[in-house]
C-alpha cells in the first residue's frame, strides 16, 4: 500500500481497489473457509484469488510505462510475495496430522510414561512425581502439536489482524 503512492493516479486507484477487494475477501471469505478446512480447490477461494491475480496482471501490463520507477520492481515482487504467502496459508489450513501420526504419538508417549514408572519403581513417591511431570510435559506437547495442526481453528487460532488493519481508512 505504501509503494502505491509513487504510481500514477489511475494505476494507483486500480491497484488499490484490487488490493482492498482482495483484503476484504480474505478476511470475510477465506479466513472462515480456512477455519472450516475447506479443500484448496474449493471455489470459495477463487474470489480473493481473482482480485490478487488482477492486480498482478495489471501491474505487469504496465511494465513499459512504469519500469523506470524505482518502486515498480519492489511492488511487483511484493505482490508475488503476497500470492506466495496466500498459497502457503491455504496449504497450512489443510495440512494436518494423520490418524496414524496421532496413534504413533500416543504409543510413544504412553510407552515412555511406562518406562519412567518402571525405572523409578524403587520409590513409589518417585514414580508418582515422575509420572506427573511427564504427563504435564506430554500434555504440553500434544497441545502444541494440536495448535499447529489446525492454525486457523479455536482459541489459539491465527486471526487476520494484519489484513484487517490494512482495511482501516487512512
């Protein structure tokens, strides 16, 4: 948005309109769809993609007239970075841990807990203390894994705060 200031007014208004529409659609449509783990090929994501691709295409078409501006290349690169970040965000919303990985994690944590209890079998209090410490650590690990498994769902979800701040009138 900052780099748009150096562009001619007609180009600036077209790109600003496309980027504002993109941001509105990401916040209103994409974010809830990612929270619901909609598939990547779902048509719901096409709307915001259309605005972003329009901005990239329009700026690319202006190459002959804008190539002399110092901000043209960084602006085009930033638009491409926005698209890359968008694709990474969409992929992260669908990436997850499979049931086999969860079972393996459960088996590892349970067998480790049993090993700790057996190793501390000489003193019952040590068994209880070691088991409690390990359960606390394993529970924390499960929480972290679960939070990273679905980054757009729940209390620990990633909100679209940065994009919403760009939508505020300036």
